[in-house]
C-alpha cells in the first residue's frame, strides 16, 4: 500500500522513466491494473502505463473501456491531469473497429458533462467530439436524428448506467451541444455551431487545446484590439429622429 501522494508520483514517471528500462515491463501489469481500478486521479495517471502495455506488450484488459467510461465525471474537466487524460482518450478511441454504441456512449457522456464545464475545457472537448464523429460516421445519428431533441418527450440516455452498452446513447440526440450554441462565451458558441454544418473530413488538431487555461482565454480577450462601435448612423433630426417630423417644427434639441 502506497501513500496517495507517492502513488501519484510513481505513476507520473512510470511510463517514461521506468517501463522503457525494464527487461520485463509485463511485471507491472498487476500494479497498473490495480491502480486503474482505484478511481480518481490515480486511475487517470495509470492510463499512461496501461497504454504502453496494451500497445507494445499485448496486454488484454476486457473491461478497459468500461472503466475508461466510468472515469468520465464532472471533475474530468477540472483536474490537473486533464490534458494527459484527453490525449490518451483520443488515442484509445481512434480505432475504427470500436462498436458504434461504445463511441456514442462516450460522446453523449462528454456532452452531458460539458454543460457544467468551464469555457477553456469546452473549446477542447467540442473539437474532440467532432473528431469522434469523423472517425465513426455511424454515430452521426445523434446529430441528424429526425425531429431532434424537440421530438423527444425525454432523453432516453441513462447517465447513471456504468455499462456503455446499456446506456441507450445511440437512441438519444446531442441537445447538450445545441444548448452550448447559446453559451455566454462567443468562442464556445461558434465551436458548438460547427455541428450544424457538414463536418470536414480532416480531423481537428486538439493538441494545442489540451492545456488551454482560463488565464490564456482571458489574456486573449484583453489583447484584442478594440473596435469602434457606431452608436448612431444618422444624425438626429427633430424630437424623434425622423426626417419629416412634425415635432421638429415646435420642439428643439438645444
């Protein structure tokens, strides 16, 4: 049993400072699978090591995607290791052989959690979701469902369901992204509006958005050049501003 702080420190360096120098990296399978099952930040950090074992050492983890799905909770957009998690999630969801119900469950859960996410996280996760649609066209039914959210009395998606196959995500629609089109931050509203159009075949590069912070967003807004907004296009004539205003004959604005 390791203290939580030490557990995190070990997992942070394990994938690049330990595993490459081991003669048998598979000896770490038990350690990493147990860490992955703990939950929270420790599970997020264990993903790096598991990724190496799965891709380079043929580790089979039957419930891997179920556990990855369960890691998606409201804190995922706020944790310190957000960039690392979404980078690896992007890799794990890149295979075109994944079933549509699984990818749809991830899309729907990310969209539902996005309703309470900060703008800097939304500017990353919306292109992330668009990339999933590009890789898995079968999931586009979430966007192009006839009648959309207006035709549904209630959302069939079951947020509390831990098993992606039982979440009924493919029967739902992305009303959450439609809601974000009215977001108070104009950049988020523009990003969400992309789903109203046909997506390009080229995937969005999200690498520069993974570490986006609230400070960077604020700094960008502050440095924008101010645009002079015309407050009046036509000089006022008369009391009510009309050219042939009868009031102008009897009242002056001096």
